[in-house]
């Protein structure tokens, strides 16, 4: 059985990819930095805003420039999301059913304010037993450290076996973080070349149940003794 589900609200639950990309590109352009959507998808997709800006501008760039672009991108994204966004196909139904079987933890490269606001707007906040954002770590996000923090939260509620946790992820960065943490991963709606790095892959959450996804990832149906 699955002892817990770790997932990112961006990409897996909510379709915010375009808003995130456009916010970053507009912020870069406002500071005179040339960058395009293809480059963003190749080196920034799934990273925290700070990490994405560093990747786009260069880690040795002027710290003031990095801060300005980061703040612009964060403000613009928050404004876009506040106007509404679409949930991914089947996401709401899956979360409603999955939370009855195992605790749900959000692990995301987004900030806490963005995460809680978006989940509240979508009516999904109460379904989450724990939320771990980029604000909870000093280094990269997503990261294995975030997953360890999420596991600590879940173990306060019930016995959690790491090998019986399931991470539903939508980017290469999130796949690698989960695998580094020793958690089974299922890529949701990713390109084939990205999905190859996960334990399993599905096109979307529509029409699939938690047990079915767990079986794809190699988690057995055994129960606690």
C-alpha cells in the first residue's frame, strides 16, 4: 500500500506552466536580458524562481540584477495566478479520492505564499497534510532535502516507509530530486525523454486511481503487519 503521496501543485495539479514561463521571460526582458521559451524549457523548467533566474542570467551575474528579475517574476506570476488558472485533467477527482487512502504532501519549487494562495483558490488546500516549498530550504528547489522534510511531517501522523511513498512529478528536476531521496516516482504529463528518468509515467491523472499508479511504480499492495 502507499504510505503517502508527494506531489507538486504546479504542473501535476494546476496548469500554470505558461504563466510561470511568461512571468520569467517578461521579467528578464524588462531588465534587458535576452532569453526565449525554448531556453527556458531547457534549463529553467521546474526550478524555483531564484534558481531559474540564476540559470538564465548566470550565477556570477550582478546580484542586484538577479534580485530585480526574481522580484519582477514573482510579482508577475502572483498577479497572473490571482486571476485564475485551470486544474489539470482529473487532478481534483484524483486528490479527493487519494487523500482517503494516504496523506498528501505538497513538495514544490514555488514559494509558500504562491502555493497556499493557489491551493486555496482551487479549493484543494484542506486536502494536503503537509506543504513544503522553496521557502523551507536554503539551497536548490526542488530537492531531496524538501522531500526529507515532507517525510518528517508525514511521520508525525503515521508510520511511513520511504519505499512505500509515491512522488507524482511533472519535471526532470522534480524526478531527480525524488529519486535522490529514494522515493518511487511517476512522471505525469511529461515528454517521453523526461519520463524515462522516472519509475513510471502516465499522461494525466484523469481516470486513474492511487493503487493503479502505485502498481506502475512498483509499490505492492501489501498492508502494514
